C-alpha cells in the first residue's frame, strides 16, 4: 500500500534551526514559511537554488519569464513561442555569483522581483488584486528587442505547495509553490509585432521553487490550462528525484476547485523530446498525450562548476483527467513540458 500523502492545514515553518526539513507534505496556499537564513552557510554557497517563473499560455503564443539564483551563477531568461508559426526563441542572461543578490521573495504568495542590467529589465510585482509582469529585453534575438507588459488577475486561481526531502539527507529538500488559473491581459511587442493577450483565452502559472539539492538531480514537469465546455481547467504534473511519497506535485484545477492526485508517470523519449509525451496514472485518473509543436534544448552553466540541461517543448494535450468524481475530456489544450537535469 503506498504511503499516505500528508496535507498541512495550519501555518508552520519549513526548516528547523539547523536548516533541516521538518516534515514533507503538501498544502493549499503557502502555509509553510521558508526562511533563507535557516539554510546553512555551506549550503547557501554550493547547494541552495531559488527560482521564480511565469508561464503564459494563449491559443497562439506561449511566453516564459524566469529568474533563478543558483549561488555560483544566476539566470534571467525569456522565451516566446509561436504555436501557429512553429517557432521559438529563448535568450538567457547569465549572472556570475549572485549568492542571494537577487533578493527573491521568501513566499510563493507575496513579494516582488526586480532585476536590472544593461541588457534587461524585469519586474514581477504583486498587489492584493493582481500581478504585474514587465520586461524589456534589448537585442532579445541578438537584433530585435522584446517588450512585455501584462496584468495577471488572480480571480479563481489557487496556490498549492509541496515540500519533499531527498533521501538520507535531512538538510536537502525541494519546496515548490505553484499558482494556477490566473487570467492575463496586456501586450507583448517583438519583431515589430504587437501580440495582444486577452483574459478570456490567456492563462498564467507561477512557479516558485526553493531547494537545497544534492550533486545531481532530475525532474520532469508538464502544465496545461484552457477552457473545456465553458469551464476553466488546468493541471500541473511532475516527478523528480526527491522523495515525493508524502508530498507530490500533481494537481488539477477546475473552475477554481483544487484536486490533489497521487503518483503518476511522465513518459518521453530522452533523445528526442519533440516526440509525443505520455502522462499516465496507475488508477487512470490521468491519461494524456502531449504533441509538441516547438521546443529547444539548453545546456547552461558557469566555468564548469554547475551544469543545467533542459529539454522543453510547447504544444497541445489531449486525453482525459479525473477531477473528484468527474471525468474531463481534453482536446488540443495548450501546454508546456520540460525535462530538467542538474549536476554540480
């Protein structure tokens, strides 16, 4: 019989005074407080990873804005993919040795991100009613700039978090928070084209991660959101090298109602991520296939100290998911998949 996944229903603290994960589990909302100061000095130097990412999905375009502090090196990145033109552009700004200088928020539900360099300005601003994303990326494709000005309405969105340990290493953990179901309005300007994002058809997911990781990690993740029979439906599914037996990060959101799922399997060709992906659960609550349209493969790092390999694709999901007792049929839902490996 599989372990029972633990749900936290009251506020608590993620780490003890020695920087160890107190207990693994999951919660609706950011109930477990993360404190950067609780992480040991040696782990801050070599093992702490902090990142924020927004994924914006519309019928024709997908946009990703992200910032991560990996200690030895930071990455500030933007991606825009045209689903109709089957094209994708990703550009990274590598920042040597940030070691906390980004001052990323300690909560998935509050705090702002502000980054400035000669090439890029990036803002993630949160207010009680909405979130404001702004980006000016000069020479985004080495020639043309990228401008982003978007408002995210939290409306029926939900935030869920999961805290998972790495086996036999109490000071190593991954704490993920995701806010799903935000609607998006605003404009992106790229290559002389004004791209309008309309709230009735554009959705956003915010991914917030704080982790102290071992020397080698791996995770696969997928996300989709759209409208099914005039209802807003989305999901976030993943599996990683941490011990998720009591936590897990698999959720379905249907009209603002969050449904927690157990373990599932993400199957794909590691040598060709542009082949179809399959997402399955043993109890058949999830039975999906992802058809990639565009994607890329990145290797990033600094002086050979840390290496990141990332395979990702944009495309469409089809199949079915079960939310509570209801089976929801999905056809050509816009989404995103990722295979992510780190070493160092």
